C-alpha cells in the first residue's frame, strides 16, 4: 500500500508539471495548471538599492540589486490604465512620475482565467489579474548603471506567450541573460483575451482614432511599450537604436505582428520568434456570429464579438429569444452598446464567454486582427513577398522538434493515466507520428515558409533553428523523452538560463541532465545575445560556438540546438514545407480511414496553430472529404 501511495505521489508531480507547463497556443484549448508551477516572484518586494536610482524622461525610478550582478526595476507602468472609458481604446502614453517610483514589486497580470502562466495563486475557473496591468520589468548589468561600460548596451524586449489570452512578463527573470551577456532585458505585460482583441461596429462608430477602431488593443500595448523603451531605456544603460524583440508561442506570433505593423516601424531593429506563427485573423471571423455561413467552417471559433454581446444581453434579459437579442443589437445605438460593454465587469463577460466555448476558463475568440491600419488586410506571409511591405529586420525563427507532445500528453485519445496521474502512451508509433505531423507543420508554417519568402526577396537575413533537447529522465513511472521530448515551451528556460525561477521544468530536469542543460543553455544564451549585439548569431558572443549561417535555399539551412551528448549544436539541412506534408496524408498507413485523413488535413491546415492560409477547400474535396465537413474536427 505504501509503495502504491509513493507511485501515485510521484505521478502527481509529473501530472502537475505536464499540465502546468502546457503553454496555451492560439486556437487550442489551454492546459490549465492544477497547481501554479514556478515562483510567484511578482508578489515579492525586494529591498530598494539607492545605487539603482535612475532618471529617465518617465521620471525618477529606483529598483533593487538582483542576481548576476544586475539591477532590476519591476512593475514600472508604461501607459495609462486602460480602465473605464479607456477600456477597448488605443493605449495612451503615461505622464511622467511626479515622485520617485519604487520599482521593487512586479505589476499584476492583465485580466485572464487563472493558470500557471498568470504568476498568481488561484484555482481553475477563477478570473485573476486587473485591468490596470500595463507594466514592464527591466534588468541591466550594474556596470551599465555605474557608468563602467563605455557604450550603451543592446536591449532585448521579451513578449510572453499564453495564447494571447493569458500570461505575464513577471514570471520570466532576465538577470542571467543581462548580467552575463551585457544586454538590457525588458519583459512586458499587455492586454489579453477579450480586453486585448475585440472588434465590432460599435467600437469603430465610437472611436476617436484609427487605433481605437482597430480592435487590436493588445497589439497596441506592445507597440506602446516599445515606444516607452525608445524614450527611456538609455537611463537604464540600454541603446534605443539596438532593440531586439523576442517572444515564444503567442509571444512569437506577436513578434511576427510587429514585423507586419506599420505602426511598429523603427521601434525595433532585430526580431526573434520562438515557436510563433505569422497568422493574423480577418475581421469577418472576429465579428460575425459563429453560425454565419460566411465564417463556417473556416473560423474554428465558437465566439465572436457579436456572439459575446448576445450572451451579455441574454444574461441581462433572459426572456428574449435569440432572434430578439440579435435584433436588439442591430437596432441599438453604438454609444449605448459601448456603455453596456464598459459598465459590465470583465469577470462577468469572461465567464459568460467561456460557457459558449465548451471549455471552462477558455474563451475561443479571434486575436491579432487584420484591421487595415494597425495590421494590414493582407496576410503576413503575403507581406513577406516584398521587404517594402513589412518591417524588414534581421530575423531569427525556430521551433521545438516535438512541439505538439506537450498537448498530446494530457489527451486521453493518446495517453492513459493510471490512477489519474501515471502516463502510459496507448500506441507509441501513432503518438510519435501524430506529433511529427503537427510539429513539422508548425515548423513549416513558422519557419520554412516565411524564411523561403523572405530569402527570395533579398531582404535582411533569416536565421533558423530547431530545439532538439530531450534528455528528460525515463523510468518505469514515465518515459518522459517519448511522452514530452523537445516539447513546446521547453526552450524558454534555456534562453533565459533560469531553471529555478520562471516556469519550472519539474521532473524534466534532474541531476543527471544538469550539466547538459547548463551547457546547452549557455550556448543558446550566447547565440541569442550575439544576435542582439550584431544582428547575427554567428559563433555566439564568446566566439566559441559552432558557426550559425543564415537560411539558404540549398545545403545546411538550420541550426539544431542540442547537447554534446546528442551531437551538439550544429548546422544541418532540415526542410519542412506545406506541400510535402499535404502529399503524405493520402497514403499514410497510420491514417487508416477516410475520416482520419480528412481530420488530419483539417486540423493541420485549418483548425491548428498555423495560418489558415494553407487551407485549400478544393484540395480537401479532392482528398475525398466532402462527407466530412471540416468544422466537425475543431478542437477545444
């Protein structure tokens, strides 16, 4: 009996980490933390250090001493609170502080359903965070503040992930990267979910600027944070003319959106997208009712702005039929509609919306919108056909070899969980093949296809990578290298050189793989920092790494990032393209039925994380899928 209890307890640890570490991706159901993993660092106050006192144009700020001989300033507001009449309006610049701002506590996360990426305590279904959330955190080497460095340092601005409906910059610690690689690291908060992206006729009709009308409020927050950096970062030792934006998952998607947005031009000079996507959403999908034939089955969304307003009115006037609710919306003055929306609590609206998604704590709504002003009407991939159409800067892009396994590991379709905590893969061959399909499509859409388009135009260079680390422990309890492998989000700890704070790797990290993790982390930090310093990863900042060359049409095109025990980090030729992946589906023996083949096509090219630009209704029909409407294969 005692042995059984011990096994269950160990299994619970595995379950918590897999569930908790599952980063939310766009158009996917989130894997919510059952327990918050990693430090609740943002709640702690640190002792103010007078030597950290700086005086940027924003006003005098004092921070604290942090690890790796750095100063840190946390929770600095960079914009006016988007509350009241500023809810669903463009981000407004903040006036200078009237007194010294004590920046020794992280700001609250933006409003979201609770999960580990929120960085605060909570339970499933809780709404946490606040609307007054637009803050940023800065780490800088002490030497830069004490004027012991002759020149200003490169700046690296981190855009957190979380599906653009969750997350906070406060769970990522920049001290190691800043202190050892001579860079200034900034992490930011931005509005997420319903408050971050919401497009509707009423917003346009009551707007006072094109930015207000765009619906891209989270995108505008990121742009405003970059404007703040331009104006103020010199006081923190940073070079405003050498800013690199980098982000993972939805953060990587937002990096791509900065490349696409004309409003972000000149605010950054290099970009890194980790497991991102260039996908943007047409307004029809964001606004129309989910049952509108114009958006079915293409949208993959169960909510829209009109749908959400319907839910709110139905809650206030339950006696109205659905047709009457829609008629009321159509006949209500736009200012009155906006008064209703701004007077309703975000908690109420979010909980109403989550009921419509069929998944507690998750709102399935469009994000990163092609409004025609903040973001172009054209897809980002189309923009990449000419460097004149986007913000062409040196670009580093990459994915993890087993991206999808993080989400498959908790899916009962693929994995049995004994006692609810001990994982057993049902069919290892099928599990690996499904992961390969999705992960390779992820890489094709996020890395290969953009790199091909950009390199064909003679624009500034693209550097590509694939993260292959899979040295997590294996035992009778769990075969983590197979179950998780080089999964989504695992590389973040390596980039920041932080295996204690932030998002904890849990049982993926042990003493046996500690030296390999440290070695690979130092390599990756070296590449990332050299890219920030020079615009090319090269041989790393130390000049001791394997040479990383830019994307090429032939020969080695990608850097494989791995430990020496698994071959080391080295250039290789690994190409994934959408056409090849599509050609594999009809004859794959593991896709045993016609329905399996249709589901694979729909998931990969319509309902998945990558751009629906790759969806082709004629191809779907030619595959023999007319009897299987693509909408039935939505997940989440």
